[in-house]
């Protein structure tokens, strides 16, 4: 099982800190994996690390600009900054 899949398992168990570690590893393994960048951003939102989340969403959007799914989480991360 790859880092991304393990990260999803950790996320689904609400083990967000472990999920961050695993999603970071997944993005290191494939820096163009926009799905892993988005998952990492969503996980950062869960642990209230909004600046990190925003950075991840920006990367996911830059890698897959046509994927509108990434815009709502970015808005959430921006609201957390205020």
C-alpha cells in the first residue's frame, strides 16, 4: 500500500497528524500528484493549520486548474485565516 492510501486510512480514522506525515510523503514521492496535495490541504484544515492548507490547495490548483473541486476547500482555508 502506498503513502497516499495509508494517509487516507489515517484520515478516515481521524488520525490527522499521521495523515499529514503520510500525505507529505506521497507528495514527495510524486510532486505532481494534485490529489495528494488536496488531501494534505484538507488534513491541514482539520488540524487548523490554515496557512499550510492554503499552500497545498494552491499547489493542487496549479497542477489541475480545471478541477473545480479544489476551490471550495481553498475558500475554507482562507476563512480560517481571519
